[in-house]
């Protein structure tokens, strides 16, 4: 759905988490879900809409059952958050346009397993040596297909069980837990401190160089014609495309270990990245060129994410930038550690991996806010804006 066409819903509240909980609680009503589906799919037959609404309401009730438990222990929080994400994904699938998507048909896939698997690597320490594989069967594959994401090039026929039996090309299809956590924008300020590696998400902003170039062209136009230009001239353009300069800013933290060469090797559609300091910012910043359609703003064609740490661009996982999927995979991996690896969990809670515990403590607090919001947006098809009373975005 185009940005201009997407419906926007505003929640005004002092307590964002409570507002999200109440918004989800409304969706446990089949009647409200039916009205939501009528707005989302106006041509859907009434009987199908009614059946789907009951399925969505049921899945949301299950999701809230996990989220509202609010356990205090870290292992219990991670486990409940994974099953919360799982139920949200089921609700989203049922709420989709696919007429065959129901709780019954989705159950056929969940009975085949979660659709993900974990594997310990042959070298390194946790979480660098702890990997996740996507499978061609099970719930995750079904969910990704329903959301328009093709796992074909990355998914395994069966869960890999031995690192020594993997081919080199197979290892490239795996993702480490370290690299999953490095992708979470809200964790960016903690990544180097806890993992000793640079992040895989970056705060991206419009560079002031664009204004400087426009001012120069503006002055040149006046000198040449004696008149003001009729509209902003903008960056270099050939009529169909335009170049905008964007800045990878580390002012919110997360700049340790980041270089221009590192950024250039991540596959972003941003070219000619070089180091630069923007204004009086003492943190390392990097500027690059982004070529986009001339009739669009630069941010419209980039897969960006709005976070507490600023607008972010994220290294994709299995060719998707969707953070809900990244959180889903991350929480699955952590749920396996919690359930089946007691010795490793002991090291995280009370041993040599206590720095990972510190990171996971922060991560669960992030999940508690971002995952409900993402779930609501994906189920309803609307963008959700959380605003505080009295703020510039608030009607009160």
C-alpha cells in the first residue's frame, strides 16, 4: 500500500504500553475485528469476513495471554514474548486477503513445526557461534509466504544438525544470533559495549550538504538570470532520477567500529560513502549518495524504520527489511536457549556471559513496546502513531 493511501490511527496516552494493550484488547472482539476487516478488505464476502474476524480475535486473545503474563524472570519474559509474536503472526495471516487463511489451515503448518531451527557453530563463543536456519516447511515459511516474502534461496529442506556436514554455501544461508541483535535499532547504543562489534542498523538523515548545494545553485541562477528560481533546484538530476546526500549519523551512539568501507560493504543502495563530520558533531559520521526517482522524496523509496534512536536503515535478513520478522527470528532463537540449553543459560544469567544478560534485559524492554505496535499495524493494515497528550501531534 502506498504511503499516501495508508490509513493512520493515533493513540493518545501517557503510558504507551498500556495504550497498546488496550488497543489489542479491543481486537479480542470478533465484532470489532469484523468491522476492521470490512475496512481493510471492502470486497471480502460477509460470511468469510465473519469467519476470519473470529479467527483474528481468537489469535489476539492468545497473544495477550502471553503478553499480559508480565513475568519478572528474564527467561520467562523471552519465552512469553516469542509466543506473543507467534500468535500475532497467526492473527496477521488470518486477517490477510487470502480466502483460505484460517486458524484451521494455519494449524496445518504449525503442526509441522515452527519453521526455524538452531545450530551451534564449530568455533567462536556465544552468541557468535549460535545460528538460525529458515526451513521450507512449518509456520515461519507459511507466514513469510503470506506476507509476500520469498525464503526460497535461503530456506533448508530439513533442519541442519551438524556444522561439520554443512557445505560452504549452506553456512551463508544461516544467520547468527549476534547478527540478529545487531540489526535491532533500539539496541544500537549497546551493541559495541555488549558484543564488541559494530551495529547492523544505522541512523540515517538528510545531509546538510543538500542545502549547501541548493544555495549555491540558487545563487548561480540569480547571477545568470537576474531572477529567483521558481522552485527549489535540489540536487543533481537528469529529469527522471535525482541524487540526494544522506548522512549515517552516530550521534545517538553505535559508531564504534564503523568505517566508510564497512558501510559500503553492507549492500545498501547508497554509493560513494565517505567519512564526514556534520556541523559540530564530534561523533564519526558518513555521507553517501542516494539516487532515487526525481518525483519522490529520498525517504519514500528507502526501507526505513522509525525508532527511539531516530530513523534507521537496517541490513536486511534473508532479503527482508521487516523488523517484525527479525524480532520473530531473534525471539525464536532465544526461546530455544531458554528451553533447551540450561548450561548456556546459566552462563548468561550468572556466569561469563553476563554481558549478554545485560543486553537481553534491554532487549525485552524494547520488545514490550515495539512488537505490539508492529502487530497492530500488520493486522489492521494501518499505521499507528503513539502521541503524548499536549504534544504537537496530539489533538488534546
